[in-house]
C-alpha cells in the first residue's frame, strides 16, 4: 500500500467490488417483487451472469489494447443506462423477454474491477516480492465484498424499496468505477502504444498456451468447490432441520479464508509458486474429506474451517502464476478469463450437485464432488509444475536475457 498510487486505486475499487457482489441478489429481489415469479427473476439474473462471464473477457481485451481509462468510462456509462432500463422495465410490469434483454445488457457492461485492480498491481510490482502480498490483499478485498454485498442488497431491497438494492449496486459500480478510471497514473500501458513484451514463456500476445489452460482449470475447479459447497451445505442444514444455519456454516468457511489470506500474504516461501499450487490443491482436496464425515451441523462447521483456510492461498498463488506466465499485452484478459472460469464452475456444479443431493447419495454425494475435482486438478498441476516454473522464470528475466536464451521469440 506504500507503493505510489496503490492506495488510491485500491480504495477506489473497494466500493465497486461491493456493488458487483450486490448485483445478483439485487436483481432477484427487484424482479420477484414486481413479477411475483422467482422463475422470471432467475432468468433475468442468469442472463446477467452469462453476459458478464462471456463478454467480460472481450471488454478486458479492449482495455489491454487501448488502456483502462479509455474503455472503462464508456463501459460504465453503458452500464448505468442498462441498469436504469432494467429498473424501469421491472417497475412498469414488462414481460420476461425485455427484462432478460436488459439483464444481458447490464451483465455485458459491468466491469471486472478485480481483474483491473490486479492488472494495476502487476504494472506497479511485476517481478517484485511485494506482488504476492498485493494479490493477498486483492483476495481479502474480494472476500469482504462478497460477504457484505449480498446482505446489503437484501437489506436495502426489503427495508427501503425493491429497486433499492439494484440502484445502490449500480451507483457503487459506476461511481467508484469512474473514480478508478480517473486514476490514470497507475493504469497499465495499453498494448497499442507499449513496447512489445517478449519475456513471457510462449511469446507475446496469446492466451493459447498450455500453462494458461492449466491455470484456467485450477480456477474452474475452485468454482466447482464453491458451487458444490454452497448447495451441499444448504442441503445438509435442511436435512438436519436447521435451514437457517446454512449461511452461518458457509460463513465459517469464508471467515477461515479471510484469516488465511493475510497470513499467507505475509509469508515468504522459498518454494516456487508452481510447486506450491499442487500442494495447496492437495491440501484442499484432503480437507474436503472432512465434510463427508460430519453428522451434525456443529461438526460440519468445524469441518469447513480447514478447506476454507486453503481457499485464499490457492487464489493468491493462481493469480501470481497468471501474472508471471502471461504476456503484459493480454494480462487483463487472462485475469478476467480466470474469473469467468470460476463463475462457470460455480454455475455448472451448483446445477449438478442439486440433483445429486436429491438422490440416494444425499449430501455426501454433493460433498464428494469438490473432493474429486480438486484431486484431479492437483494431479494436473503437479504434472505441469516444471513447465509453469519455466514459464515463470522466463517471464522474470530481463528482455535481453530472455531473447539470448531462446526462451522468447
């Protein structure tokens, strides 16, 4: 935070993160209140999420090419218009199709503020030891936002007006986003004007590398972990006649992650990140065995602490590796695609595990899904650790050294 300009953009991003975290539940409360249908609310929220997942990397590509401020300002203006249209349509009693179209527009224009902030940390601290604590700070900030955002969306929508949660989410995203965009000094140089970066392991300007595919798989597995746990914990609490405890139980896992984030950020391991990643994933997989053994809500609460403690280190190391192996000209896209991979994992696993917990395996079948996904991903990253380490080493060499060694074209 003592890095010149860092505190300003980090604090500017914080309210926008909360707004993004509020968006989903805010839309659900608004649409359900006006239509009386959770089905329509789900369709509109799903449209928002699909557009955010698929279009986000494309807008990040424009930011890599032309710079964050130049793209972010019109994007935020479009988002404000889409949110206003969604609220107006909902309050006027519009049918599902126009509401879904407005949801698509709002999702397509919401900025991936976490990826933009991480790209700024990379521009300021690339190759320095302070980058790992910076990514730890990013992880903590995202965790806090997604702890506060949903509750704030529900509170404002129920206490003030059904549209209040969506309005506040939009104001936070647009207002804080414009402040963030105005802080041009810390924005990464656009690829259209910057000198080519040829220090990455597989050459400049491409996402089509095995290293990046491996890291996308890691984030997909993390999404499977989150989606499976959300559904399985809720089902477990219901089976044990304590449905209200589901939020508290899941919150224990989030609290463990929040504590682990700064602890890991302060640590200076000598092991390369590429070797740490399979070990952390293996730890998460082993810790995911514990919920399978729980027979009461209090036992499940204790069982969720250990896997929760592994989440933040996994996210931090994954982000560090993405920053290390990817070319500067596609870094924002790469960071955004990792977010999209996690979102896809959450969506697919939540749908699949919902059917599993209703079957004969019950909640134990649901808890087995993250165990299997993390075990397979740990094996994959272990087999790729040498390639990831080589990519990291190449990306940290001075350009002349990388060119002379043949590591970059």
